[in-house]
């Protein structure tokens, strides 16, 4: 039986990736199509599609392209170990999400009953310690104009404001995570746009954030492992990607 072959546009549509990403995977030797047409167009085999499936799975797990390239051709046990490692991270993120969902459900139930919650109000919050970081922030930056401005603004925000802030922040981080997964460079137009959105988000909601200050945040994200933990749980490798994007955006604007 003759093996089926698919054009790059057909593969992009089936796998829900961009043609540009497929071209990039070919250029770096990550996914080279089985053959070319007489006109030189890429043609992908069923085996290529299977390989692409694995690549996209690793990318969805946040693995950088360089790491995927070193893993994808390894024996099956090595690839399986890599998947298990990332699955552990997914389990941890799931536990954190479920804990927050339980806290939200308990709070909603209390509101609906018109009662005040007791000590159980903190159930589900064992994953993070807001007070500790608030005290540390005041100790480290309490004398700065940025901290005072942030305190002034945030005291006035309503629940709806905080909901909007959270949605904006999540949207920006989702975009950065996606661009990182696609293997985009910090100089990419979309990456720079997302970095600038993040800077403007801080500037609009918290304190005046110049490009230089934004680059300083990038240094802090890399230096403080707690920020790294936050980014890496969203997508491994995201910390360095975000920091590089912020610095590149700052360099261009400065």
C-alpha cells in the first residue's frame, strides 16, 4: 500500500500549528519531512505526523526546542522518563488549582448562606503565603516611590478591578507561554508586543514602569527562585524566555 503524504498546509491544519512553526522545525532539524515534491514542496509521512505529535506534546509541557531535539531521537524509555517528569509538574499544578477551587467553592457557599467563615476560610491556602510576601515587599521596597504608588492605587480597587487585572495578567502570560512553546525568539514582533503589554499592564494598574524598570523586573524574575517557580510551573523554560523578552523590549525602547 502506498504511504500517504501531506503538504505543510495540510499538516498545519491537522495539528493546529502554524506553517511557520513547521518550517522552523525543519530548519533546525527537529522535524524534516520524509520527501519533497517535484516542485520542492515539503511532504510529510504518517511517521512524520507521529513525530510531530510527540514534539507538540513536549512543547505543550513547556520543554524548550533544544531539549526536545536532544530527547526526541532518544530511545523510548528516555522519552518516557521525560514525560513522567513533566507529568509530575502537571500533577502539582492540578493540586494547586484544585486547592484554590475548593477555597472558592467554600467562600461562595458561605456567601450564599449569609454566614461568616471560621478557621476553615484558610483551607486550600496552604499552597501560598500572601502575608509573608506582603511583609517582605514592604521591607524591601517600602521606601520607594513605586511601592507607595502601588499601595495607593491598589487600596482603591474593587473586586471587579482585581478580576480584570487577573484576567489581563493571565492573558498576557498565556500569550508569552504560547510564543515560547512555538520557539519564537525574543526579537520576534509578537514576543515584543506581549512584553510591552506586560509593561503597560504594570504601568496602568500598579506603578509607573519605565522600560528600564521593566528590564529590572526581568533580572529579579531570574534571580529570585520563587518567581522562577511561578513561571516554570506554567511552562518549563518560561522564566528565561520572559526575562529575555522584557530585556529586548526595553533595549529597543530605551
